[in-house]
C-alpha cells in the first residue's frame, strides 16, 4: 500500500538481520549487513497531490560501490541517506536517516536492489555515487530508473573534472579519479561536520558531527587517513555531502541569474 511501492518491516527480534556497526570490523563470516533506519521518511503537504507526500528533493543518497563480486575482496558497499535543507522548517535538515553497509553473499545485485529501494522509500531521492567502479548505471538502466541517479556534478569538482576525460559513461555519478578531487571531497566533509547546528543546555555549540547516529561512521571518520587505507563509509557519506554542495551551488546560480 506504500505510495512508493516500498515498505519497511522492523526486525524487532534482532535475530534475522545483523548490521555491521563497528570499524574496523573483524573478518566476518556474514558480511550481508542490513538496512538501518534512524528516521522513517517524513512528509509535507503537496498542493499538487492534495495529500502528504515525501518529495523527491527532501533527501540525498551517497553511495560508494565496490568493483566486483570477488568473495575474497575486503571492500564493503556503503549507502547513506541524508535529509537536505530544502524543507528545514517543516522536518529539519542535515540529518542521517538511514544506511546500508555490507557485501551481500549473493553479489552486487542485492546491493543495488537495496540502493534502489532506499531511494524509492525516501521519495525518489537522488543518488550521488562514484562511477569508476561497480555496475550502478547498468543496473538502474535495466530497471528503467536512471532518473534516480544524479548526473555528474557541474560545480563541485570543476578543477578535478578538467583532467577527466568526458564520455557517456560519466554522465551519471562522479569519478573520484585523482588526488585533488578526493582532497576537495574531504574538505567538504570537514566543513559539514563542523557546521554549528544549535547549543545544548550548557551553551556548548552542537555541530553536525555531534548529531551523527552511526557509530561505525564516526569510528571510520576518526580513523580516516587521506593517503592510504580503505574507508568505504567515508567515501559513501562523501556522496551525500557532494550532493548537498552541488544542490546548493545550483540554487545559488539560479538565484544570481534571477537577480540579473
């Protein structure tokens, strides 16, 4: 009965599903992981639909895929859903609402299915993803849902894209293909983490980093080394922040054109 075609069932018993919620994680026998929901989709009243809906532009998804279904590979797929600022007054903003981290035994098909379902569940949220590995575009093309994939950012990585060969395969997503682009992404994450949100009862500033509910993401951010290491959650979450920045930049460009 869900308007998006996707519904969620909570594993109350905590016996069927197991999330990977520590970093670094031990070598696990089961790396399937599971979807973790911190907040169910919020709604606002739509004058067009004459009912409460979850708008497609209320959430942003960041996704870091892995290259192949090699069972011995260590990388995990990392998907994060973040609430953006557009409906801040009604539902809040800059809040991590869901995640999936894992390497399904049945392969990338399951990973992509989870990505598709999370996007639909959160109103058709746009997916910002690294496109130099994985089969994200191919999967969504077969499903007839390329509309859910964010196109290559136009404003966030201008300098980095100057060195990237443009081709049809890069129409969707972004290639984290050089050091400068990765560095820029890290700067965007740092600025977002330290952005003030509120003050607590003692008058201490509360920042975005203080409101992250994902323990493993916080552990990974703490351990993050720009030069070396495998940080799937950081790179997946980077997609969310790139999406926020790109959306903001496009809004500012439109505003400037309106002023002109």
